[in-house]
C-alpha cells in the first residue's frame, strides 16, 4: 500500500490509497482533489490520527508538501556492547540525537557528527539507513517539513556530555524497562525508529 506518514508533534497524518486502520478521522478525496495545510491542522486539532484517502497519494503528498520549507536531517540510535541505547533529554521528552544535513555532507556523515556534537559520544553507523521520518513544525511563523534519515550506530568512544546550548538537559545510556518507558514517552518518530531496530516496539 502506498502511504505517506507525516507527524505533527504527537499527531499523525497519513496520506494513503486505502483507509488506515488506526485513523480516528478519515477524509476521502476524489481524483485531482487536494488537501490544504490549514484543513489538516484544523482536523488534527480534534484527533490523534488523520487519514487522507486518495487515488493519487504521491501527487496529494507532493502538493501538500509544497506548502512547507523542506529540510533534510539525519540522526542515530547508538548502542553499546552491553545493549544499552544512548538517548537525550530535551524539552522534558526523551529523544535521539539528530540535526540538519550540512552542504556536501552525507546523511551518514551528518548522523555521526550530530551524535558527537549533541552527546559527546563518538559512534559509527552500522549499515545503511534504518528508516526515514517526516515531521512538520511552525518555527517563528515558517512551516518546515523535516525529513530525518535514521541509522543504527555503534559506540566507539567517549563519555556522555549534553550539548546544553542546544537545550539538551541529559544524555544517558538506557536499557530494559527504563528504555521502554523512555521510548513510550517519546515522540512517534522515535518510536518508529525503535520499531525498526526491533529492540523496543510499543505497538
């Protein structure tokens, strides 16, 4: 099934060719019909998950995305030899290190750099991308759509040190129930990354 999933903080927009099983609200579009950002935001204000069903999911997504500034980012879930995963605490939520891809930088290179800058940990990617996520936000009156490419990563060296100028309060290695609780209270994008890791899945 063709589907585009876009997150607005804790709320989810799905643009799909067939109805979504987990949607609280569904809007059905005819061929050639599109949906605006203002309408999506109004509908999401009253539900957690909105499904837009259309015979043209790719075209509908591209038309919707045209109303945003597109941003490319990358990040990673770093594991150590004990099976712990490195997480950051920012804005009272658990998160994973990530950031904007710089000019001439690959997503994998960006993930390595951002992990080092935000956490003080040197890590390396462990294979290709796990997944990519899309989330939208209003920053100073400008709507952005950020595509983040996520990597599984391996610890190399260093001690956790939060990048406080980026608002990071804590950097911690988490495992077991502590990790599951952190992921459960994090963002939907982060839960998607952990489900791809197959270590912590809260579905």
